[in-house]
C-alpha cells in the first residue's frame, strides 16, 4: 500500500508572490473553504486508490506548507531534506525536519540526510524518480541550483538526468514533467531549454511522449499523482483526458483552483513516502 504525506490546509492562503501564478489580490475569504474541500477530496482520492495518507499540522504564516512535494526527496526510506530559495518558504524547513523525525521514529522512513551548505534543492518537485527507467529526472534553474544534480546522484547512488527549466512560470520540474507508470511521460515542451528538450527526447521514445498543450499545462494537469493506471490531477481539458484515456490511464479529476492560485496542483500537495527503486507491474487498458 502506497503512503503519502499531506499538510492540513487550515492556514493556507495566497499572501505573497514568489511565482507568476500567485495572485494575492485575487485571494478571497471564500477561497479558504474551497481549499479545505479540495484538499479533503484529494486525500479521499488517494485513499480510494489504495493509499494511506499521513497529515502534518498547518502552521500560521507558512501557507505553502501545503505543498510537501518540496519538503524532501525520498527513495527507499532515505530522505534528503530540502533547502528553499525564497525566504517566504525557508521557515518550512524546520517544520518538515520535525515531521520526518517523527516519521523516522515510527519506522516510516529510515534515514534523514542534509544538503551540503550552499546547495538549493526543493525536494521531489525538482527530483522525480522514474521507476521504469531507473533514474531521477532532476530539474534546476528557477528554484533548485545546478549543484543539486550531483548531490542527488551521490546521496541515492542512482543515475540522474538533469533538465534545465527555461521559465519562472514552470519553476519546478513537477509543474511540467510527469513520468507515468508503464513508461509514458507527460510533459510541457516550452518549459524546457532546447538542450533539456533534446535530453528528454533522447531518453524517451516518441511513442512514449505525451506533449501537454498550453491549456493543459496552465490547468496544472501535468502536476499529477500517478498510481499504476490511475492518474489523479486537477480538472483536465477534454483534450488531455482523451490523450490519457487513449493510452489506458484512468483519471480522477479534482477542483484544485484555490491551490492553482498559488501555483500548485495534486503532485505539489503530496509527497510519496514509500517510493522504491522497483516499479510495480502495470497493465494499461490500451494494452
């Protein structure tokens, strides 16, 4: 049974801007109730897909704590804690460290590792494990520093494929790149430098590449949680729904609009704690 970390959204709001999506002036009191409902629906969707969910408490003044994908990189019980670029999020580091220490005491993670001094790395948002290809895809540029690429390779002893992000609009790799079980990859080409695009195309055969449109990427649908043939995401344009179902995936769509106002979607709102090197067998309907 898979296990995810989520955060109580009781203190979520949009009160500052550190990415182009964030709209403090658009935030209204009614968005808080909508955020609570959306988070509950995401948690219910994970549980319906067979997952367990661990929840950490909200902390006033740290609204982006609801995005624990940025807390750490986790593989086979080893936890590499994040270091945030923006001061607005740096207060989250101590909260997440405390949460992982509690998880370690329960045996849910095994080891906690710190980044070298001066290296910025914003967790699984910029380091995505591809179980089918047996390597990390590591994004760098807007948030995580290029030096984080080698740190991840040394920490986990696995191959790393580095991808430079080209836009502050798609500031973490998880906003524009999503490996899917069975070897498919959903990605948004304009988010990458030409060299990074060439790298993706060298590692992923054309038949396994699913290109997201501007509309699909703006809907934060690439920022998705994948469990076998199930893909859990924000409300999808019909075009993306057709692309994924044609390849055998089943979609669970959730209205995550309050979190998109902060530049986050389903993947951002979760961190998988039990991720291992070995892929689970997946049978897709299209097969």
